[in-house]
């Protein structure tokens, strides 16, 4: 009887242990992808079904788990635009308008398969609960659930390389279970300073057949920035931060 009771208690504890392990893996993924605070340059490439391309260059800063700022450097028609994310709140600053306007996570400031939540990504652990982990041959499969209804995707399936603890593939789903897009992490690169992560992110979507978007990272490094930088009043001055 005592053995059966112990076995029952062990089985009850299993889901909690698995969830804790999944959360630990997700935390490792966040820190391996990027430092908690950093600066980087990114190129966004949107590829149309006819093969034509449009490219954007962004200077990006992140502080903590939920503050991201991005300044458009090119093309000339977008130069000077800036986007700010604080938690679930996002804004776009247009120099011609002279003030920030609200944007949403599912919109795209570039009109690409990447939405604003992808372009201004915060820590996965800030947006998602890691519900379970399944151990496969070379990867962990994490099942993630959005913490609130404000998050761009209701659920994520994340395949994580066991050795590097970096994502390989992420499938993003709506609350209906519809697959919205797939993200492919490629070309692991040593950026120095202990940062070794994929330098390329590609995405495609069954909702945008024939379209593809690519994000390329360069010069990713740790940084320290005052809180003032991540405010609406600072958006017209982001260019001053570039060294």
C-alpha cells in the first residue's frame, strides 16, 4: 500500500517537474539567443512571389526582458522611422508626422511576413508559459502558451537544439489551431563576447503563399542604456545613440 501511495505521488509530480524543465530550457534559449540588454544591426529582406525584393536596415536596442527600440537606416524612404516596444505596447514614430502612433503586434511596419512582434521581439519567457517538453533525438520540443490575449501567437511549438539550446524551428499558431507561420533559425555565428546564435531567421506562412521574409543579424553585442532611451519622447533622438 505504501509503495502504491509513493508511486501515485511520484506520477502526480511528473507534470510539474516536466513544466519546470521546459521553463528552464526556455530561459536558456532566451539568454543564448541574445544578452538581456544589447545593440545590433539587422537587415530585413522581403521576397515577393515574382522574386523581387525589398530590403530594410535597422539599428536595434533591447533592455531587460521587455523593452525594444529599432531605428530604420534604409531604404531612404523609411530612414528616420523608429519603433518602440514596452511589454505589449508598441509605437511607430514617423519623422514627417512628428509624433508616435500606436501599432499592434500583428501589424507589420515593413509589410512583410514578419509582423511587429517578430521585428520587436522580447524574451519568450515574458510572453509565454512553457507547458511541456518532449525529448526527441537531437532536439527538445517545447509547447508554449501565451500568457495573455495581447500576445501575437496563442501557441508556439519550438524545436530546440539539445547541445546549443538554441531554437531550430518555431511554428506559430492562432487560438483556433491555425498555423500562422513557421520560423527557421539558421547559420549559427560567433558574435564575440560569449554570444553564439543563429545569424539568419527565415519565415514563411501558409497565409502568404510564395512570400518569404529573412532577417539577418550583424554586430550583436552587449550594451547598457538608460531607461530614458525607451520612451516616446526619445524616439526622434535615437540616431544619437549610434557610435
